[in-house]
């Protein structure tokens, strides 16, 4: 199974908000440092000529672009797994119990993925038990045998499931 994501932006709203926050913080820090150095020069005043100011602006712009890209890459490690979780849980909703979460080694939420996969396996196991009891019940009914004990087993197995807000 090829589990590589080819695009860096998966969840635009989340990733752009996250990246914008990081870039804004970086801009505030850099410009705050420059302003403080100009207002409180200390022993070495920060005198900038037009050329120096242009170089500082170009370097700051390059830093902003690098920080933006880096924050998109970092948020990708979060948005990617969230996308995979939603996709696989959606499969469960359609009745496909073969759902399994496979994340890349560098992705966040590895422990959560393992826990969800264990839960999916437990659900498959419980459904297999219900299906086996259903098959036994159908065989017993076709043979004209007493289905009471099998119905009780099936009811007990189904009672382990909770739905409609039951806990």
C-alpha cells in the first residue's frame, strides 16, 4: 500500500491558519527586535542606510517564506493523519469494517492510530461472533432444533453493543 501524500496542503483552513500564526509571530519577533535596537541603541546603535534596510527587508522576506513553508510542512504531519482518520472512520460508517489506519513514520498521532486500529479489530471480532451465532441459529432453525439457547447467546452478544447514546 502506497501511503505517501503528494500534496503538502491537505486541510487548507487548518494549515493556512497555523502557518499564518507562525509567520505573524516570526514577523513580530524580528521587527520587535529591530525596533528595540533602534529605540534603545546601547553601545552599538543600529543605524541603517537605505542599502542596509533593503538587505534586511530581503532577508526578512526570505525568512518569512522559509517559515511559511516550514510551518506548512509541520502542519502537514498533523493534517495528514486527521485526513486518514476521517477517511477510515467514514469507511466504517458505510459498513466496510476492513478500515485500517496506516500513517507515515514521520506523522503525528502514531499511538492514536494504533489504538483506533485495535478498536477496529475488536469491532470486526465482535461482528464475526454475531455472524457466527446468526449462522448457527439459521442452521438450527432449518433443522427444526431448539433455537432458544442460541437466541439467548445472540441477544447476550448484541447486548454488548451500545448505540443511540447508550453507554
